[in-house]
């Protein structure tokens, strides 16, 4: 499969990236998502500026999940920061109605794909944004938040982050357990990127809905504290969930696009064809893999997977249908139009 064939496959099936941090840039730096940006000439400086509407179009991406992240030092003001990022995304949709729409459901995404507009979905990275109040889950859900990542880089009220120290975290707190149940009630997808292994397994056991790991590597392909192991992947698969593979060499163990393929193929092998998905972490202040310098390059990844013998039917699942299935299986139960 060459790049043109891969790009044609993207026209046929909705392509979904499960994690980019662009909303923070829009909120804090006035980053204009409608304008075409050039990636930095020096690759070592390429920590952000990977995503905008023209390059999403080039890459044939139909839906982008925007992760709203917060700086938890101290853990106050995090909810307000998420609301500001949601506002920034809403403004961008209002200013660019022909290119961008806010989306909640699998059906919204399929419609956006047919219309040639980007479906923008909202997620939260790090449940310190709940500020210890379960009612904030419903409040965020009503504003259209579809994903909440329980942890980010620091310990919060729900549990402990993955940091490579085994047996130290102790799993979810009581508040963390209650939060998972409340997310199920609200129809917010439980995102298990960044959480320690005990908390991960607790959340899978508690959740009544499928779960996601929106951006991760597989430690079976490259051992790293940030990555999830084969048992974790199989647990996600048994739950009907999916795992988006991150594009960051620091977690993949290789600099190029083939490293991304290694992790996707590993997930295919250990957890089955219904599990792998895409979770770039573009604009997340991690340098992307060579050959995937920005979102416009995404067809190169599809082509590289095709060259490894992954058939088009499974490529469609990896680039979008698996994520779409989980989004469809966890419908928003509180979200109101216009949030
Ligand atoms: Zn992250």
C-alpha cells in the first residue's frame, strides 16, 4: 500500500486520533487552529504545533479528541483551566463552522466524515480537574466532555500515576472508585493513560462500560514505565475497549514510524484486531516519531502498516473503527447540545 492508497482509505473510513493537546495552545497562546502552521525546521524543537485544520484535512483525519490538561501545582484552578480550554474549542468551532464541529457521538463523527468537517471531541487529562468533587463529572459531561483520564503525571485524589515503581501506588482510592461509577452514569469514557498498574486494573474491574487508553505504548514492544503490559491490554480488550498508540519515540524505543508500527502490531497480536487505535499525543510537548512530524503525515503510518501485511479491513479498525465502536458503546448520558 502506498501513501495515495492509504489516503484513499482515510477518505473511505473515519480516522480518529484519540489524543492531542492543542486546546491548551489555543487557550494559553492564542494558537489559531484554522491557520496552517509549519513544524519547526529543527526536529529537536518540534514539541508543539503539530495539529491544525488544514493539516488534519491533509492527513484525512475525521475526528480529533482534544485532551484538556492542567498544571496541578497546586491542585487548584484545574477545573477552571478545563473550562477555559473548552471555551477555546467552542470559539474555534463557532468561528470555523464549515471546517470544524463539536461532536459527542459516533453518529456525529460519521456525519462529520461525510461532510468533510473535523469532529472535535473533548477529553480531560488528569482528574485533578475534578478538584475532589464528584459533581464536576456531570458538570463537565454537560459541557460535552466525553473522556476523563484518571491520572496525569502527579498523584491526585483518585490514585497514583505510572512512574515505574511497582507496588507503590495501591490502586484507586475510594474517591477514584466512586468517580469511575459516576463516569459510567454520566456516559464519560474512562481513560487509563498515565495511571499506575494497580489503579488501571481496579478501574477495568469497576467500570461497567468499555474503557480506553487514549495514548500509550505497549511494554511488550518496548519496556518503559509509561507503557502498558500485555495483561493490561488483554484486560482492556475483554472489556470491549481500545488502546491508542502514542507517536513519541521516548516511549516507543525507536525514532521512526516503524517503531509506532511495532507497538500497533504488538497490540494486534496480544489483544486482537478490535483493540489498537491511534493516540498521537501531538502538541503534547513530546517530539513525534520521524515520518510522523505532524498530523498531515498520518497516511504514511497507514501505508507502513499496510506494508507489514495488515489488511485494509483491519487498517480501518486501527485508524478509526475501533475508537468509533467504543465511543458508540459509551453514549453521552448527560451532555446537552451547545455546552
Ligand atoms: Zn499524556
